[in-house]
C-alpha cells in the first residue's frame, strides 16, 4: 500500500484587534476541520498577544473572495470552510467583533496587507 498524505493547505492570514491598530499576520495551515482551525488560530493569538486576548468568541473569521475583492465573506460553518480550503489563493481575515466594517477599504491595515500579498 502506498502512504498518501494530503498536501497541506495554507493561507495568508490577518488578525485585527478591536482598536484597529494591533494586528497579527503571516501564513497559517488550514486544518482539516473548522474547529481544528479555530483552535490553531486561538493558539496563534495567545502566543502573540497573551491568553486574555485569545477568546475566539470575541472574533469573526472571514475570507476575501478574489472575485469580489472589497468584501469580506464570513466563514460560519464547516461547509463554507471546506469551500475556502480548495481555493487557489486564500486570504483569511479575523476581526474582533467590535469592528463593524466588512469592506477591506474601510480597514486600512487589512487593505494594505491585502494589496501587498495579493499581487
């Protein structure tokens, strides 16, 4: 038997805190399931900012649909997450729930990050 392992799925990601001045960005593995991915995000936030900032119920997870570059589309369930995992280029944006904007042009740090890495 052949040992076949699926290739790792990675995404460029950006986490923006509620003050819109503090952020985390880089590359992250898109785990097999949404709960595993959320756990990985939580670990990343905890590592960078501390455990007091890593309550995932304080954040919403989005992806940028490259066909509609200005809008953030929320990842709310496993079905959407699995559709995102098969995209050619994946940009994940995690926003604190206190941030109301859902258009990246209204989020300067997100917009700059996206313009830098989407070229």
